C-alpha cells in the first residue's frame, strides 16, 4: 500500500466517520425535536385536563352547596311539619275540650257515664252544616233554643225574671236534668 492509498483510505474513513457523526447528530436533533413536540402536546393535554378538573371541582362545589341547601330546606320542612302536627294535635285537644264542655253543659248528654266519649267527628261536621256550629248538638229541636254565635249556656232560653232559679245567685242558669248531677232534683220550682 502506498502512501496515496493510505491517504485515500484515511480520508474515506474520516469522511465516513464525519458522515456517521452528522447522521447521528441529525438523528439526535430530530429525536430531541420530536420529544419537545411530544412534551408540548402532553403539556397542552395536561392544561386541558387541568381546566376540565377545575370545572369539575367547581361543579362538585356547586352540587355540594345545592345538597346542603336541600338538607337545610328538608330540615326546615321537617320542623314545619312537626310544628303543624303539634298545632293540629293542640287544635284537636282544644276541640275535644270544647266538645266535653258543651257535653257537660248539655242536659241531653250523659257525660258522666263510663262509656262516654266526646263525639269529635260530629263536632267537626258541625262546621259543615250537619249540626249546630255553636253547640255541636244533633237534636235540631234543641238547637233552635240556641242563639247563633253566642255562648252555648247563654244561648239557652233563660228563666223569666222573678223565678226562684234566677233570684238565687247560687242557682244554676237551668235546672239540672242529668240524674248523675248532684243538684238533680234538689231544687224545685216555686
């Protein structure tokens, strides 16, 4: 091998090495560029996911707020229902008290018997017109003795002035007709 062959061989080897280095560098540059591009895409995807995540968190907070408001409303409605139930029970008790008082005053009702029960349904129906609204009585003949809108006792016909029952301040407004009443039969009309 002569010197010119060696020089040609060295130049070829150097050229091949330079070409290989350029190809390798170009490949690395392309690979890095592809990685940069892929990283940019991933960052864009991450930003989109972050925006979606923030929107989802906002929606979750809105739904939680709505749920809390619904719970508070349900609690208010439950309290209101409890109050209405209590008011209804109190009204029912007051109605029963009024019916018992009316029955106690009514000479046609034996309120002292063992099987006595106030007729609340009849008293409730009194408001619809089937019985007297002032007394809760069923006997229409008896109802006619009452004055509408007045106290049940005052609605009864009163004894005429000068009667022994009206002169005595201790005497009841009407004669007792209930045989269980302790005053029954003890007072005689003059």
